[in-house]
C-alpha cells in the first residue's frame, strides 16, 4: 500500500501546471492596466504645445480621463509640459483623455489676454483627445487660431 501512496499522477500535475500558466499569462496581460495597491496604471507623460507652429509660451494643460483622476501641468516658456496625477511628474492614467489647455496672461484685475483660443480651455470644446498607452516624453500638441489671434477679454 505504501508504494501506491507514492505514485505520482503526471496527468493531474501537468493539468494543474497548465491551468497555473494560463492564469499567470492572463494576469500578466492585464498588469499594465493596474498599478500598485490596486490603483490604475499611471505612466510618465511629457511633451510640447505649439500654436501656429511656435511653442505656446505659457499656460496650463489638463488630461481628463472619463472615469479616473485627471492629470495636469504647467506649460513653460518653451511650450514644454510634464503631467502629474498623484505626485509631481508621475504622469497620466492609461486610457483615452480629453485635453484642455488654458493660456492666459493677466493684464489687470479687469482684463486678461488669451494666448490661445478660449475653446481649448474646456475639454468638451477643445476637440483634442489623446490616448495614452505607454510612457511618452515627446508628445506634440498643435493648436490653431483658425484665422484669429491673441485677444484681450475684459469684464
């Protein structure tokens, strides 16, 4: 009877190994979508904003995900930006984002100069949608005046 207890059922062992390998492969395929501690995956995102072929010299940019936390950053004098979501420079959630860019220069307490069309300051009217699938450090975003130019808004 002792010999019978030590017999290994290779078919059962291989079947179990196959199931484990399948589960591991499926889990690995979804791992880019989920980060540490169950948070969604966030990847570094940086780039440059242009208007009329020239770098946008100031402003802010925000990537708005439909169901996750938005990411944002400042636009430097050279048009460059780096997104932050939970901590400085961590990037944006993986997925499709609507983008809004606000570029204003205060003149006084009753007026400001728009350095880019006002439509870009709302993610629902900007017309910019960007899909983030992996880290990116050279994202180019081109804005257009569509025949307009910087203007002063007074209130």
